[in-house]
C-alpha cells in the first residue's frame, strides 16, 4: 500500500488505471505509444475528438468548405481520412491534417 499512496501523491498524477478498485498493470506497448505522442512530455487530448461517421468540413486549403464523413485518425491525431463526394462522383478518400477539419454544426 505504501507504493499506492506514493504514486497518488506524485505531482501530475490524477489516478491509477484500475479494474474496480484493483490497480492494473499497463502494457509497455501502450506506455510507449503515449510517450510517442508526447510533445515536451505533454500529450494533448482534443476535447473535440472526431468519431467515425461524424459529418465534417474542411476549413482551409484547396478543398475548403467541402463536407465529408470522418473515417479515422492516421497514426496519431495529426492526420485524418475523410470520405468526400466531389462533383457528384462516388466517395473519394481524402487525407488531411486534423487541424484543418471541423465537425459540422447541426
């Protein structure tokens, strides 16, 4: 129990990963992925994370104003794939920086 209280009092610690009240061991691969996404030790989580199927719009670039459907994030939150319909054609998959994509307001 001493380790538990030491961890809980560490600056920046919000809580432990638990199943019920039992602390869990986190796989090293998950820890490595979190560290990979960190910039200067900080991982930013977007409050407006997109989910597959969300209606979105491109905010800048040559496709500015084009709407589409969010498909998924690519290797982290920096790039996304969208399905857009251009000139009445079948849906086209577009890869874009996530900062250029916003959820459509309904």
